[in-house]
């Protein structure tokens, strides 16, 4: 009896914790225009709207909220290669770093250096302040437990989303599955 009660409490606790880690627009919801500070990629040195620019093409956005830079870099490399792999469907990808205004100059410098040294030619990287309305519009959970949110969308509609993607073997496989799904005809 005691063991059953403990198991039930742990299950409820784990379920509540997992629910609190939801982040991002759900499948079927629509992305909206927003204007981050682009640092690297197709819209570098502008505040252009990524979804507006690439319209109905398949796209991925990775929203970063305190994730380890090594993990984000590995995700960026995966997305960079995916843009070559899915060139025929004109797939585009953007990594959005949620960065306080007083840290954006240093972050911009770091992103430019990393893109150059790592040979990132396709993936775009941008920054947005923590109080930007796009965070609310995109339903990005900024609690410290949520390190990244990945949205896959086409024709302005979310196909799938992932939370706390690790760039390990399992995470890379999940990314590959979702990339194939968003790029399917």
C-alpha cells in the first residue's frame, strides 16, 4: 500500500513537471510576424521578419533561453546541413536567442565569430529581448527549466514542436524526423 502511494505521488509529480515544460505554439497554430535583431544568415544586420520573408516555405525556429552554447551550436550545425539537404523545398532555419538588451552587443560578436569559425553558411541567428511581445505570441516558456523550444512550420502553420532538444544521438534523430516531416510534400 505504501509503495503504491509513493509510486502514484511520483507519477503525478513527474506528470506535473512534464506539463510545466510545454513551450511554443502547438501543431496547427499559426506563426505570426516578428522582428528580431538578425546577426547571422539571410537577414543579417536587419530586423526583417523571418516568416514574412520566407512565406510558405518549410521553416524551423529554435528559441534559446539559457541553453548551453555547445548544445545550441550543435543544433545550428544540424540545421545548417538540413538547409543543404532540403534545398529543393527551400527549407530555412532561424535560431532566436532571448538576450537582455545590455548583453546583445557581446552576443552579436560571439555569434558572428562562431558562424565564421564553424563554417555556418545557411542557418540564421538572431536576438530578441526578454520582454519582446513575440515571446508571448509564440507561447515560449521562459522558465529556467526550458532551455530551448524548436518550432517546425510550413505555410505559416506549426507542424510540430519540441522542448529541450539535446544535440545527442537521440535528439539528432528526433530533429531529423521532424525535418523530414516539415519538408514532406
